[in-house]
């Protein structure tokens, strides 16, 4: 088993363990942990998962990506906000929560769900998890799972970033 240490400003020192052989039939989790981070002035516990084969060549790139999570968060939130009227998936995610979850208005400090706008809803989204995946070509992928508090929903709006920190996809998962 190979051990790697990632040194990050945001997450601190992260120790990851890699089996000598990984198959491409299943993702191997090499690190899982919970970290206290601040987004939009709110302290949030965020899950961090690192998957698949790490190599010495990619350690610095992974450390940099992890330290850029706040920037990725801002970029992802802007993409969600800009797509609230034009992206059907984002529109569905927002509308579903506002229309179907009776108690959701409590998060927003209003008396009913009818008072919640799409922009208000998106403003309350915070990351629930960060995942880093290194594929077999040593390309790094980062995903941020956006959601409301767990006591209200298990639905996620997942924003995917490539190793150039560009968004290449937004999906709805639960």
C-alpha cells in the first residue's frame, strides 16, 4: 500500500492510502473525511472524498484544486444562478424544492414557499461534499455537491469541474 500526504491550506494535511492495484471496474476511495469550511460567511461541515489512483505527478495539482474549492464554489454558484431560468435541470431542482417541500420556507425566514424566489433559493445552496477523482489518464475531476440542509432534502445539484477549473457539467442527484 502506498501512502501519500497532501498539504493544503484549506483542508490541512490529508493522508491518503492507495492500494498497489486498482481495477477500472470500481472507484477506490483513497480518502474520506469531514471538514469544517466557511462559505458565504457560514461554517459548514463538508465531506471530502478522493477517489482512484494517485500518482506523485498529480499530488501538487490535487493540492491546488483542493485549495481552490472556495473559487470553484463561487464559480459553481454563479453558473447555477445564471442557469436558473434557462437550464431545465436547474429550474426543476429549484421548483421541486419550493413546490413540494412544505417546510422549506423556514430556511428562508418567510411565511410560505410562495414567497421564495429562484434567486433566494440558490443563494441558500451550500456545498455538502467535494469529490476529487483521478482518472486513468491522470486527469483530475472535481465535483461540488450543492444542497440545502440535510434535514430538509437529500437532493443534490452537482457541479463538475475539469482540471482547468472549468465547469463541464451540472447534474441532479439524490
